[in-house]
């Protein structure tokens, strides 16, 4: 008999839910019976149901994050699951990166995770239960050409989440990271110049010191969501502060 995931009936808050990995996480949590608050900069185009609500939220806004989390808890009940998926990409050489671009990447990718995780931690701690998963990137663990702002923001977010996990572990709250590689989302395809983009990513690039993907394929959003939902679930009940790479072996590390 398969072990229950423990997700049914739990309230989950998912940022970056408007598409890609975030939308896949929402779908899988709903399939597991969770009640989901789907959040993005513009409210995701989802039909509100008893087990689903879509909300607009700028994760860069600390006060707005606190207000929304408080509202959900008053109206729906305690949030036991959090998935930080919201993120943006900026590419360009360091010498050509302006201050505004650098700050905005960190504001979304790092500050946003801090704001949401802090709001959840404040409420989960007295209840002594909860699980938070942050979607980072394999770029957090390996240098990437013309992606310094993105890689640095994700590296900061990864270490923040591990530190959060260390602080919250005594309260029975688990915090983990999923680090995707190249995934079939608009963020990825937006970097392609033509229909050979996928083939080039899979093959790698000596010119930019980028390894290819040993499995010979890109991830789908569902591949990454599988890992997120697993780590949120009771099946990962003794896993915390883990950094799980879901990149087809591209970085050749665990």
C-alpha cells in the first residue's frame, strides 16, 4: 500500500503560479487534494473553486506579502505548505549590467523568497508544522556566462532557504530547495534565437563554458513540479535543508 502524501486538505501557497513550473506545482497539489492559493504579479487566470483561489501579489512588497498571508489565514485557515517559484531572468555581461537590473533580479528572486518565507515561518512556528520549498536554479551552484545577476540571486536564495531550514527544524518545519536546469518554460525559450535552441542547450557550448545535458533532453515543468511536491509532502518527512538538482545531470553534481 502506497504511503499517503499528507497533502490532502492542506493549504498551500504557491508564488509564480501564472505559468511554467509554478502552474505545474499548482496542478499537482490540486491533484493531491490540497487547497491552493495561486499567486503571481497578475492573478493567474484560474477559475476560483472551493479548493483554489488566485491572487495578484508583488513578492517584492514586504507589507503586501504579510497582508495577503494574513488574509488567507483568516479566511481559509492555516497555511502548511509554501512553494517559492516566482523568479525572473536577466542576461548580460557584468560590465554591461546596470544597477536597476541587478537590484530588480535580487528584489524578485531573493527578497521575494525572504518576504514570503518569513511571513509563513512566523505563522508556522507556533503551530510546529509546515513545509517550504524554494525553486532555485542549478546556476546557483556553477558559474554561468552572462548570467551573473540571476546566478548570484539564486545562490543567495539557496543559502537563505538552508539557513531557514536550520532555524525552523527544531519546530518541526522542513525547508528544501529544488534546483532546475534548462526547463521548457517561457524563461528558457525566450533566450533562443531560432528553432535549434533546444538542440544547442542539450549539446552545450564550449564558447561559453556551458556543459550539455547528459540525459539528452530538457526538463518539463512537470519534472520539476514532481520534485517540489515530493519535498512538500510527508513522503519527504525526514528531509530538510536539501538542495535537489533536477537538471538531467547538466551540472554533474548531487
